[in-house]
C-alpha cells in the first residue's frame, strides 16, 4: 500500500477496518493515534508486539531512519 502512495495512517486504518478481531482493530487504531501524536512507526508498533514481531519492528525502525525524527509528524500530515 505504501509503495502506491497510500499514507501510513490510511494503510493502518484499512488494516484495522478489515480485522475481524475487535481487540486487534483497537490496537491498530491506538498505533495510528501514537503516530499522529509524534511517535515513530517503530515506537508505536513496539507497544503491540503481539501484532508486530521483533523482526518487523526492526525493519520498521530502519524505515524510520529515512525521515528525520523531528520531521516525521509533519511528513505524515503532508502525505
């Protein structure tokens, strides 16, 4: 989804909507709120290790480094 230009928060929203497990949907929504509040995706995902395995979190962390942390919140709002 992200390669097609879909914003990260939109991709996470679609994942939450498509989840058949209310707790998982709630966890994805909380992750979105954390990101919108300024957390990096890896920081937000780290709170939900039952959804995001460590290898996924580490991969996300590498992607987080592509955007300066101070610009992440603005970047998400722009896309």
